[in-house]
C-alpha cells in the first residue's frame, strides 16, 4: 500500500480528520453511558438478596433486621427510577457509594487500592508480551521455516495454551520454594517497615517478578502468532516484490515496508488488550495473592456488592471504550483508507 | 549485507545488559526486611473485612477480635471457662445473679484503666440493640446474651460487674462477645456501630494479647503485642493474619518458611506435609457437621404456591428414616474427605465431649433394608420399577448444594447413585450460594421453599445450644431450613437452656439428639476435620485447643497465643531496618494512607513510579537499538 497521496489539499484532509475524530468520541461516550445503564440493571437482576448477604448469611436474622438493612443501603426503594436516578446523579459527581462488603469504605477507595497493583502487574505484563511477542512473531514470519520460527512459535503456542494457574504454580514451585529466589505471595512483605523508598520499591519488585513472568509468558503467544501471520501475508503483497526487484536489502524491506503494514492488525489487538488491563487476571492474582481488581470483582459478585461491581465495570467500560477509541484514531492515522 | 543485523543484535545485548545492571541491585537485595522482632504469620483463606467485632462472620474475623479484646470469660485449653476480663465469678443461690470480679489493675492497651464500667457499657449496648430490635451489623454476636437469659447488667463498683438473668443458666459463661473500651466506643454514634459504618480502624485499643495496628482489608491484618498485657510473657512480638486466595500458594508459603501457620489445607496437601522437617500437620475435630437436609414443611398440608417440596413423602419421618439406610457415611468420609473426618450421627458433634450422645440404634448402610422399610411405610414400586408416593406419583427428588462447598457435589453424586436402586430418581445440580439462601426460605421468610433436599453444613459455638435451634417451630422462617416441627422438641429445648445441672441437661440433650436422629429432618453425613499445619523452627509450645483433638490457632478465644515461645532469636543482619522498638508505649503505626517510611502505606504513587521507571528503561533500550536508522535516505 503506497503512502497517502501527497496531492490532497491539507484543509480538506484536516476537516475530514477532525469530523472523524469527533464522531468517534461521541460514539465512545454514548457507549459508556449505555454500558453503565445495562450494568446497573444486570447486577440487580441477579437472584439472591443482598440484604441477607450483607447480614453475613446469618440464619438467625429476623424480618425486621432485613428490612432495616434494606433501608440502610437504599435497597428498598424501587429500582427505577429511584435507585437508578440516585446512582446516576452520584456517579456523575464522582461518588461511587460505599462497599457492602467492606462496610464504611468508599468504593473509590476500594478501587484505588487495587488499580495500582493491577496496572503494574497486568500493564507491564502486556507491554513485555507485546514487545517480545511482536519481535518473535515478526522474525518468525520473516524467516518462515527457520529455527526461530519453529522453536519460538512452538514454545509461545504451548505457553499461550497453558492457564495462568499452571504457569504460575510452576514458577512458584521452582523459583520461590525450591530455589528461594523470590517470595511466594503478595505484593509486599506484610508488616515490613522500610528505611527508604528504594527499599519499598525493591520489595515490590521482588514480589512482582514471578507474577509478571507468569502474565507475560501467558500473553506472548497471541502477539507472536498474530504478527507472524500478518508478516507472512504482507510479504506476499506486490509492493514487496517490487521493492525486492529494486534491490533493497532484506532488512530494509522488513523494517520500512513490511512491518508498518503488518503492524496494523497488531495495533488494534494491542489497543483492545490494553483496555482490558484494568480487568486484571483473576487466576494469576489468586496464585500469587496479588491484590488486584480481578479477585475483587469475583468477590464482589459472590457478595452481591453492587456498588463495587458498578464501580469496577464503570472503570472497565471507560477503559475499554477509551482504548478502542485510541485504536480507531491511531488506525485512522496509520491507514488513511479508513478515515473517509 | 549481513553485518548490520549482527551489529544491531550486539547493541541490543549491550543495552539489555545495561538495563539489567541497573535493576540487579534491586533484585539482589533481600526481599524481606530482617526483623529484630519475632512475627507470627498465620495464613487463612478467609478475609477480615472489618475490625468491628459485630461485623464478624467468619472464623478469621472472630480470631481478630479475640486477639484485640478479652471476652468477659475466656476459653481455656479444653474450652472450659477461664478468667478473661473477669478474674473470678460467683453465682447466687437462686442462680439468677452472677457476680464477676474484674481483673485487678487491668489496663487498656493505651494505658487507661479498664474497669467494670467498660463491661457494663458493652453488655448494655448489646442489650439495647436487642430491645430496639436493631441488628448489630451481621448479627452473629447478638444472640449470646438473650440465649443466656440476661436481663440487666450493673457495675456497683469499678471491680464488680453484676449480671442478672431470668433463669439459671451457665450460658452466661459462654458469651462470645468482646469487652470494648467505653472511652473509645461511646464517642461513636450507635447507628454507626450497628450499621457497620464504624469499622474500628487501627490502632485498636483493647485488653487482648495483640491489637491491630495495620489492616489491608481482605489482604492482611497486623497486630502488635499489648504493652499492658496482664498475662505471662508472649512469645511473638507481632501477629500477622494473611488472606490467601489459593490454598496451594499458602502451602508453598508454609514450606518456604514465609508463614508459620496455615489454616484450612486440602487433604492431598495435608498428606504431602506430613513428615516434612520442621512442619507439623494437625488434624482437629470440627465443631460442626455437613448434613443432607429435607424439606419437611408441613403447614397448610405442605402446599406452597409456586414452590414447596415435590412430594408429601418428605413430610413422613418413616420415609426419611428409610432413606438413611441408603447412605454409606463411611464411604463419604473416605471419598470426599480422604479419610479426614468422622461418619455423622447426631446433631451435637463429638467435639462436644460432654454433650454428644451416640444414637441408641444407629443405622447401617443396607440398600435392601431401605427398600423393605419403604415398602412397609407404604411407598411401593410400580411396574416400571419407580417408587411411588402415597398419592401415586413417582418420586423424583431434587438435590442441590451451594457452589461455595465443592465437596458437597461429590456427596451428591454418591447419594444419587445410592437412591437409584430404591426406585427414586435424584436430580442433582449446584446452586450459586447467594441464590440458594433465598431458595431455601419458606413462606414465613418470604420465600417459596423451592427444594426437596440439599447438602450444607453448620459450625457451632463452645456451647451446643446454637446447634439445637434449627429444629424449633419458632425458627421456621428464621434459622430453620428443614421446617421440622415437633412440640416435644420445643419443650425439651426450653428445659435444657434453663438447666444448670450438667447431668440433667445432658439427659435432656440425649432425648433431643435421639429424637432428631430417628425423625431425621437432617441426615448428618459427617463431621469434617479441620486440617491445619504449622512450623516448629521459629515458635515452640504450640498447644491444641481442645487438647485432645483441636488445633493451636483459630480456636475459641486467644488461648493458642498465650503460651507460644520463641525457638531462637533471629540474628539481626547489618541491613536490618531501624524498626521502632515494640517495648514501652504502643507506637501506633498509621494504617492505610500516608506515613512515609513506616509500613506499607499507600503504595499507589510508588507503583506508578516503578511503572514509569521500567518504561523509561525500556525506552532507552529500544532507542539504543534503533537509533542509527535516521540517516541515509536510500532511494526506494
């Protein structure tokens, strides 16, 4: 695919681009609003009364106690419009309510404590997987049939199909228990006191090593496979043959002609996946006791902790929609064919 | 033109080496800060969601408040009453007045004097809640004073507490509620205490052996030794209760020496830990059981609109009794529990050595006997081999269990297979726990009792009274999930709770256990054992509670922590942090946010910093690798 024709008048291009941009943003906002509405209704449709669960599944509660609990947590008002309206009004003001499970704790605080660890583990894991995966995939596609292709791709396929639990426990048993190089669980050593920020950072990094390896290893596969296929397909295009005919070196063709075009599908995948980083990885978090959003979501589901669930899904939907928006825009920049 | 590729590769290696060199010191530094203090680290799969004792639901939360606080009367090595907040007590001649003497010179962990007024205030708050019909958070502690018949409390002088009851009852000594510091709690509005909005944030003030100084809800809670502890010297300086999402990880952490105690291990892990150096795997008898429960609802003929049992046969004790001969409890213990448990019998577990009485004629596993009993009771087979109820309908029973108890699924499979030769079809399926709670409610609890049979379990208190309530007529719509009704049983229950003569009470409990066994609203399947493990290379003198068949920690009260001793004092390394000395006044470390240099604190800015740092390093590496491509516009 040739670069964009240079003859197009800049003014026209700019208007088209900004209209495209605005349209995408508007769509994104509407999507988030719709998701928020659906989430609100969906959670409350789950069978099982939260007021009983709030009372700790205590079989000895009386009808009065249940009614009190309902009133306390605003569960006795009609779903629509009362509960919904108060939810929307509060959310827009940034008040996500109080967690049912961690009583008295604002949802924003519950989430804030878990977002950081999730971003650190899953975000870094994705980034590592992206770089390593794309590199392996590109080289495998470029030298298809070569040793890197067979070995690299084979291994990454195997690892991709292994669940986090298996990878994680394996690393744990080898590196934490047998060799003792890394701690077994958690994000920090519980109750440790630090003399400096550096020590605190070192503690976190030591705890981060194994879970990060687990997540990265588990994710490399999807990028390497995609990139490999994309590069192979691109290599068959006519303009590559033209470039070869002109006498360009293999490396130059790869970097300047094949890769930019082969990257397009990868860009979309990367953007979408980065949007889901906030969702966390439940099994990886469970194995290493990593205090992330994944396990929080599961616990909140079991406990019918509506405020936390609404908060988590609000965060997640904004993140995913925003990532998709960015992907669309970047794609629009990279590939002018979609802009019109 | 192969040179550029290899040159770039070399450059990449060099860049990575540089990055590695930068990060290496961070990784090489020992992850654990060497402590001069001895920390007891215990792991459990339960979460401590709040330090407000009234919010306690799970054993870990009970453990937390018995570390923080004293009960008025504590529990000793065999769960017998021992001095707690009160040093001694006497009962009046008519049995309705108890006089407690508070421990002399008792101090709260913040140095203030602890007196009978604190105990009076605490009990009065609980009595007020009952009077106002307000539930204190999750309501698990509310029932202890009413169960003992307590009507009033007074504190005639700072060393004396007088408790008045409406009938003589020894349950006064088994009130599992902590004594709270009035000077801290009276400042909190009653509504906040009752709703749980007041989470009792650290640093906690109590008279127990350890007080919480830091908590990350759902993650870990850290307790420091009470500087004013009234008992003998405590071996551990600190206690940390950590929540593990995966018990496999918890076991690895125990093997690694990263925790000293692990509660709740699966049987296969338990087996692998036996005989490991420095590890003791302990099997404790459980104060509870798992049961197969029937929908015995008989009001309005057992008819519930839109729900109810699928057959009237379930209301017939003879039917339920016959089914009991088709359950092989030994097999369930062997297969579901891998042998770690006891086959079930009566509703008072053998854990209660003084009160458990085996049934007069225990059932055996005998399918033929079950068939003949069913025939004799009037449930015949039809031509197709299906068992018919007295209305002529083939009997199909729904069986369910909560998703939180995966092992019950194994039990269900066995039961379905055993009932099949009887001509009874069993539809077994799991139900999500939150949904199941609602499904089991009868019309008295605003539900439709949509079930025939289910498998679930109960956990008891130091006194068996709480386990007896589930079969009272008055509890239908509250805690009764079998809806069993028998006026004789109700009579016996009332009599036993007012009986303070142990022999007489045991006689009453014998009759009650026998009645329930014979009429079988529940078939108690087994008493599952508690599987824990602990290390012996840092702490010694672990004592089981009860001595014969308990576990050292997570028992009743804080008994297990009192006698622990240190094996060896860890030698401080040069890199040891200058941890604040635990002796002297309590140094309340800040809890969640703020606080530089002490404790984990709020790590979000730090995490962001690490993320940025790693990205920057990665960016440098990449830039080094690819930077030389700018020059040279080759024709293309």
